């Protein structure tokens, strides 16, 4: 058993009594109320899921196992000369709640390297897609095809104890996570650089650096990859991708089914596709100004024109956050250091000084501050990843870290099949309206 798996096993044994006690002693205690607005509005804010992996504070932003994003980036071990931590170290942190030592991360890197061999049939699945296919559809199918490798399915059919579900789920999750960068880079090269062909991973490199190597990118794109995967790894369990992964896994579908479903949820324009919408909007502004950075008044006019046409300002606002997204700040600091003269970044930087005040004046946005998407596409574009459709694949690789960590813990604590109760519109009306109101509305 690996060092990480031994540590995780110990943590699971310690944690199980806490869940058991909560159910036994406080199972009927009310912890939240539900409003009509929440029922109709996508269950926003209803406290009905549990995860110890991450928590999204409206004013502090995402916390991974209690650590702010800045603390995570500072405390996790790094490769020699790297600015950003090992992605493997984040996986260790999410699973155990502990900051790993350098040697513990190095052990995990070796473990990942031993798990990353992708079966030939997966490459065949990818190659069978037409070159015009969306990369997220290809990624979803490639992950789904790996389902035949599931340890959990084999053990389940053999009749394993429920308390051991986490064990084979850990094996499946770690196997899949180790393969994700290879699959992502292969899809990129197939669709956008077929002349390059497949580039096999370098056994001396870590998760992020290997992805950069297979993408054909030089430094500091290894740090871009590490940064991108870490800041996108998790955002509580209620967002579409994380919740979809949890929901599918709650039926005891293996992690390949669940992760493929997570990818499908992430592919929607209201979720993972947002960063490319930002870039399209920015480039519309750049074309309008012929690449010359506009004045503050000209920027304001462009922003107001977008709002007055009934559109939103892409990259601004968030369902939960009420301040600048720390994931935006991390990328902004990276850009100020590495690409301060990049023309698109100059536009992003200038908009940062204009948009929040306009949105406050406009009055419809609950959060006028930039989110992660306002910056992420700009960074990728600067380093030559100019294909919008691929950005969500990068997001999916990062998000799989948190989703898979959550599924392992779901199995360890024996969480049941998720099954919320639905009601009809008539029933909802009867719950909230008086008889007089109902009679009037009927006529």
C-alpha cells in the first residue's frame, strides 16, 4: 500500500464515527430552510450536500481543506525552480487534509508514473472521431471507454464489504487521474497539430510539467499547467460538474462513468465554456479598436453597450462569490510577472479598473468583481493554445482532481444514493398561496 493510501485509510477510520454520530444523534435536526425562489431557481444556496474537500466562502473564495488558495500555492511542495506546486501534492492534500512533505509528493509522482499507461483501444476511440469533433465530446468518450479497467466493478461483483468500497475506488480514481494529462494532450495534438503526432510522457517529469511537454510547450508553460489544474480542481460540490460526478457515483457507478458525466456537465456554456466567451468578447473589443488600447471612457462605452444590449459582461460575477475571485488574482499576478506587455492582458487589466464600478451602477449584478474565467483564456492564448474549444478540456483535467477525491470519500463514508423529492407546480402554489389567491388565479 502506498504512503498516500495508508494515510488515507487512517483518516477514513478516524472520520467514520463522526458521520455515524451525526446521523444517530442529530438526524432529525433542521439545518436550513427552502424558499420558493430556491426551488424554482436551481436549488441555489440550499444546504443539502456535504464535502470536506473544499468550501467556497463568499468573501475569501475557495478553501482547499481549510487552506486559502494563496496558502495552498505557498505551502505545497514544488519542483526545483518551479513557481507553482506539484499537482500531485494537491491530490494528497485533498484526500488527507494534510500538506505533504517533499518525499511524500515524490513517492506519489512515481506512483502516478506507474499508472499512466493508456490502453491502445483508448487511442483508437479518440482517433475514430472526426477532426471537426468537439474535444470535450472526445474526452468524455475516451474516459468512458476506460470503464472496462474498473477495479471497483470487479471487486463489487465478487461481493466486497461496503467498508472496502473506497479501496478499489481509490485505485480507479488514481489510475484515471494519472492518465488524464496524456489523454488531453493526445486530443489536442490530434485536432490541432496532427503533424506533431503523439508525444510520449517523460518519466522524469511531474503531472503539470509532463502535460506541457506532451503539448509541445516550453517553460514557463509547465507552471501555467500546474497553476491551471490547481485553481480549477474543486469549487465545493454544488456546481454542475462536481455535483454531476457525485450524483452519478452515488448510484455506485464507477469513477469512469461518473467522470465522463462530470465532463458532460462541464461542457455547457453556463459552466466550463465561460472562459472562451470572455476571449470572444475581448477580441471583439480589440477588433473594434484595431488593437490600440482604448481610453477609459471608450472602455466604459463598450461595457455599457454590451449591458444595454441585454448581454452580461463575460468573466464578471459569480453565483456565490461577493469579491474578486482569488483564482483570478493568482492568474493576474502570474500575468503581471510573465506577460505584462501582452496586448490582450493589457485589455483585461484595463477592464478590471472599469467594469466593477459600471456593474455597481447598473445594479443587477450581485457580484461586480471578476471571476476565474476573466483571465484564464488570456493566459492560454499567450502561450499558443489559441483553440477556444480546448480550454474546457484543461478545466476538466483540473476539476477531475476534486471530483475524484470527493467520490473516494463518498465511498469511504458510505453516503447513499442521492434522491431529492420533486413536487408539482400546483403543489408548490398550494403550499404558499392562500385559498383566496388560488381561487382568483384559477379564474
